C-alpha cells in the first residue's frame, strides 16, 4: 500500500501564499538564495500537504517537521531531510494538532552561493469527524473472574468491530490511536445487535468495551469509537488451586505429587502424553479423560495431598494435570493445573560404540559397532559448543515426529533403507569447516505392519569429539553470475530455469539445484541460515563441488521439474583452467503459486551478496521518474508477455506480441488520463476510452507511477454496461472478475530508455482459485438489470494482449523497443521483476476476501499452453528443509531420492 508517514511529491504549481519567518540561518558566504515561499495546500485530520515555487539556482531543499505541544515547546517529528521536489505531503499525523515546517533552499557545492534562510510555516490538522454509525447501547453485565455478558445495539446495519479490552490499554487514547492499537486483531466484523458471553478475561482486572464501524478491505474505521460508559472490574478468582511437583523421572516411571490449597479437597489428577492434549481447552482435556476412564473418572479421583508413581515410556513428553470438576454443572471448580516433563532415554553407549577419524574441511569418517544386529539407527552430528543446550528427550520426540512425516511422504521402507543396522563405516559430510563435532547414534523402533516408527529406543554418544579442517583458501577469481530465475509450463508440467553468466576465468561450472521443503506455517527462506543442511556458503560450495552436475557451457542455463509455489536454491561454483574452484554463488527462488500464461519470472527470495540476478549490462531496465505530461500522446503498445487467441470457446496462449496504436489524453490534470485504442476491437476502443491514474508520489527514488483500476464501465448501451474487466489464468481456466474495485489491477512506470513498463498485479481470491497474477483485460457486456444473465462478448475482440506491456513512442523497430520486445524479452523484463518488491509495495489492492461478492466468472472452458522454448537439462540434486527440524530429518531427506 502506498502509505508512509512522509510522501515526497513531484513539483506542483499552486496559487497559494504562506506566511514564513526566518530562523536557523547558516552563514556560508556569497550570495544568499531566496527563501522558498511555502504554502499549505491540503489539510485533513491526519495529514497535510505543502508546495512552493522553485527557487532559482537551488540544487535541492532541506526541511524538518516539528510539533508544538501545550506548553509551546517543539517536539521533533521528522528530522532534517533533503528533497529535490517542490512539494511535500505528511501523513499519519495526530488530529487537531499544530505542526511547524521549516524549508530552506540549498545551493550547489562550489557554486559560490549560500543556502537560504529557513521558511517557517504552521499547519494545524483538522479534528476527527465521526461517521454516521452510532451505537444505541453498549452494556457489560454479570462479570465473573473469566467472563462477562456483552450487549451491543448499533444504530444501523453497518459492519462494525467490537472488543472487550483491558481499560488500561486504551485509557486516555484518541479514536485513531484505539483503532491503530486494535486493527491487527480485526479479522471479522459484526452487523446488527450482538449478545454474547466473552470468556478468557483476567481476574481482578478493569475492562471496557469498544465498538466502531470498520472497512475490512480498506483497513480503516468508518465511524467514531463508542465505549462502555463505565469500565467494569472482574472479581478475584477465589477457586481452589492445586500445586504439582514432579519428582524423580526414569525411562519407565515418574513420581508426581499433588497438593490442593484446601485440606482434604476432592479433585482428579493424572499424567497424560503431552501430545494428546496439546492445543486443547480445559474442558476438552476433561472430556478426553472422561472418555478414557468413564464419566465418573473414579480411577483418577484424589483427596487431599496425593503422590504416586505413573508409568511412562522412554523418550516421550508427558503432562501432569489436576482439576476439580462439578459433573452436574459441567464446570471446573478449580483452575486446571499442569506440569510438563520428559521421560529420559536409556543410555545406549553399551549397545552402540562410536569411533571418529579422518576429518576434512567439510566431513569426517566414523565407525559404529552395534551389539544389537536388529536395531535400526541413524546419526546426528552436533557442534560440541551446542551440547549444553542439547536435550536428548526433546530431540527424540521431534525425531519421531519428523521421521513419521518422512514415512508418510516416502514410505517406511524408503526411510529405513537409508538407516543402518549392525556395524558400519561411513562419512558424515556437509559440515562447517573448523568446527568441533560430537556424533550421536539414535536407535529407532518401527511398528510392525504399519508405516510408522514408534519410538527412539536409545541415544549413544561418541566418547571423543572431532574438529573439521580449516576452510580451503580460494585463489582464483573464477565466478558465475546468476542472471535470472524463470518458470515455464511444459507438456510434462511446470519447470524452473536458472540462467548463468560465467566470467572469463571460468572454464567449467559445477551447479546444484536444491529443492526446499517448507512445513505449514513456516515462512519461505530468505537466507542460507534458514535451510537445514545448506546453512552456510561453505556448505553450499562443498555440496556443489562434491554432488553437483556440470553446466552446459553452450546453453548457460539449467532447468528442472518444479512444483507450483516450490522453493529452490540454485548454486554455481566455477573452475578455472588450472582446476581451481572459485567462490560459490547462489540464489533462492520461488515458483508462483499458480501460473498465468506459460512462462514468467520467479520470485527471488535471497541471493549471494555480490550476485546480480538482473543480468546487468544491456538487458537491464532502469526505471526513472516521469511527469504527468510525459505519458500524454501517441504510443505503440507491445504485449511483451505474448497474446491469448480466442476461438471456439477456448483460449490458446502464444508468445507472439500484439501491437496497438494507443492514445493517452488528459482526463483530470495531474491525476488521471483517458486511454484510447487498447483493444483489437479498435473502433470501440477509440470511441470509449478507459481511465488510467497518475501518482506523483516518490517511491524508492522514482515518482510518476501509473495505475489501471478495474473493473471499469466504459460505455452503456441500453441495459448493457460494457465493462473492462481483469483476466487471469487459474486451474487451466481463463477467468474474469467484473464486480470489484481493483485499484491497481495493472501498474507501471517510465523506463530510462523512453519506454513505459506496465505489469499485472497479484491478487488472492477465495479457494480454490487462490493467488493469481492479473494477465490481461477485456470487455464484457454486463446486463445491469439481470445479475444472472450471461455476459456478452464483443465479436471483434479475438485476441488479448498479455502483460507485461511495453509502451514505445515512435518506430517499434528502434533498438530500445526491439531489445524489450524480442531478443531478451523475458530476461529483459526480469529487471522489472527485481523491482517487483518496490512495485508490490505500491499496490493498494487488498486480498479479495469472503466479505466481498465473489463473482469470478469462467467464460472459456480451457486454455492451451504456448510452445516452450527451453528444455530441461538436469534433475534436482538434493532436497532440503526449512524450519525447526532436527538435523537427522534434514539428512534423511537429503539422502532419499
């Protein structure tokens, strides 16, 4: 979203004058520049804008913003900063507050001129305005130590948000501050009267109730904040408590003591497997024990102080629980007490004997002698420095969960096939250089007749540690740059391609492509440190050299089958003529969650510090600032993404670009344009333009962005609204979306060579569609009198231009246009992809949630894929994992092919 505390705007002309005075003069000698004549142009309750005429001979301007408090003292809001613009906009300000802005003109170094004095201007924000929605009643009754009954009656059926909050969190705060504090928790809204009992309150705590209208999509309040007239305080929780003390715990037995705060009190107490009650509420835990022991739970009924022994299994985590319960009312009469502990593993050193030897830079050899020929076991190398934090029982529980997840993915037989039995000699590689390691051997027990592993049976530790060798010094400058990461949809499915550029010293290149598995709820990796087994450049380099393949030096790209949303690490190590390997280069790239078209750019999540994924050189597209007038005039539009050909109810995507002669004319000066001719139905498109917006806001040093909002009604004929709608590809269907306000369905900027780049935005629709990229736009005749009527298609609209779009003034055969639209079409546009983080930050398009009408229409039944240019020349050389997972699992996953 294009919202920041401060916006830098392009130079604007205003017929306003402002008062100013001089202070903070800087004496530099020479002629003094004139002071800027600053005027306030717009004021709201949370922002204001100013502008001034350019000062002759000024190279730039310095400014600072402060706030005047009740005593007249100044508090710095925005420290001194510089800009080349002649207009500023300040946002996220306090309402009804006086601000002081100082601006001075800065002379160029060596000009012999002196900076001007500061102009000083005052701006006072407006008071917050209450919207129409009010609340006739907000009441909180029957408070208990944990709950309260709430009743809210709004004056209208508007959507609103309400919450019971601790009074201390909002006391003395303004409406805007309250909304800002609560908005992160707003996920659903209410409408109409609410009568509800709210649980989960703290005992002996003062609470209040707040309610306000809210627009979930815009992320802002739509009314004043209404509050409970008088805060209420929850009573103290005077229920009986039960103390739990865990005593001696062995691999088979745990001694636990329970002590109620009331002598001879009746209650229930037991020890349960921690995983069985994880995430359950107190009453769900009671229900679980009732199912196990019967409604009366006689076997675990206790009276007064009680201590006893409970059977446990080695390597498992347990929780001791205790509570008093009234079966008649189905309520707890105490707090549910709990204490978690782990059952230790038996010492396996008398079963598995470990010897370490032959350390290298990234590995060491080991031998294991087993006295149990039927035991399956695997290994874990732990840096000796980390042993103080190493918890064997927790590692055991994690290992069982991890291995069973692998069994579900690959099958028990595949997992056991890379585990060991009996005596073995092997090498542990992929380690960090110059690091001391201790090796563990972990016994596991498969469950007969199932695809699961039941338990870790033992941990055995090497008697000695071993230190890997120092990292080899790199003496060659051989280096391979990764210029881009692209995806293509081939006949066999999606594929990912990495394009390389070795330097002159590189005679051959070793490459690796590592598939990264990401557990649910874990963010994709942005650095090597996030990836088990690939957590350092030293590891990636070693694995690439030892396990990687050879790059085809005639094609300079590598491709492999991939999955939608998949994350891949590509690594390259060059070798010079003397056989010496240089530094490793790597890129983490992610496939799109769904595919619009047949090829496009992957998202680069992370890369080597000195890699240039844009490719550099002539292929690079450099964005620049643009004025409102720069976009006016006649242009040739080229669809760099190819075209979609419509025929017989189907659509075929091709890589053939479309060319439109378009005309951009003034609509609202400095705000929007009318765009003519953007359609194959040329006569209609020239008679009925659509609107494109202009934004002078400066982002990342670039100003003058353009946005195409959709859907737009461009013409009405009787009861038919001819509507320009966004289109996208999902699940092999070509969709359109006619009834939402995508404020930035397409967005673009000016390119230094004189062209304009326009790209489709990304949106999240309801499942099963999910996240898509807006691909194109087309006209549909929507019957505004009958929402169930099928839309009309214009017969002459037989093809659609596919984004990205390139707008070129003049002859399209020019070198600039030719570079963009032919020779390096995809790789060239990847420079814009590398700016997508900046582009995406501009997007005001919120996810399309279930609160909005989901009228996604599937007009064409199927889509054919375009011809694929690239062919896969390799297979992924490994599989690694992200997230909190044991090293054993990462190692097993790496070994399974």
